[in-house]
C-alpha cells in the first residue's frame, strides 16, 4: 500500500514585512519595560525608605501628594481638551456631513425617478416591439418551413 504523506506545517520565512512589523512594535515594548522597571524601582525605594529612613517618609508623602495634584490637573486639562474635540466633531457632523448626506439622498431619489421614467417610456416599448418582431419572424419562419414540407 502507498503511504499517505502527513501534512507538514508551513515554514514561515522572514520577509521584509515581518521584520518591519517587529521593528515597529519594539519602541512600545521598550517603553513598557522601562515603565515597569521605574514602577518596581519606586516600590523598592519606598520600602527602603520605610525601613531604613523613617524620618524621610514625610518628605516622600509630600512629593507623592504634589505628584498626584499635578496628575489631577493634567487629567482635568485632558478632559477639557476631549470635550472641546467632541464639540468640534459634533459641529462637523451637523454642519458639513449632514448636508452632504441630504444632497446624496436627493440625488439617489432623482436617479430612482429617472430610472423609472426610462423604464416606463423607453425600455418597455422597445421590449414590446422586439418581442412583436420576434413573434412575426417566428411565424414567418414557421410558415416558410410549412410550405417547403408540402
């Protein structure tokens, strides 16, 4: 008996696209690793300060409070910018895109009317005339074949 070959998994080759794709994501990976290291370093520094320098914990607390206040202010500013952008987007949709859609809708209705008009006044009469000519041609063909048979 002949052996049935087992399917082999496809061999992936490194193409320029694959190399470019992995190079494109490497800055994000490096940034993520950097922030994880900074975060873990901050936790280690806090534990070190709590254990070996308890007098400086008040200073660390004040620095953290200032940092959180700055972060809150920055978050508030970002929220205000987000609301401004949302208002601009809403205005764009109402003032520019909606009239374009209305105009497109009117054009579609006009084309539907034109199509119905052409269908009723041009296509239907041509189809009826063509079918009448085909019937006359078939009748003449039938009459001619009938005469030859006699």
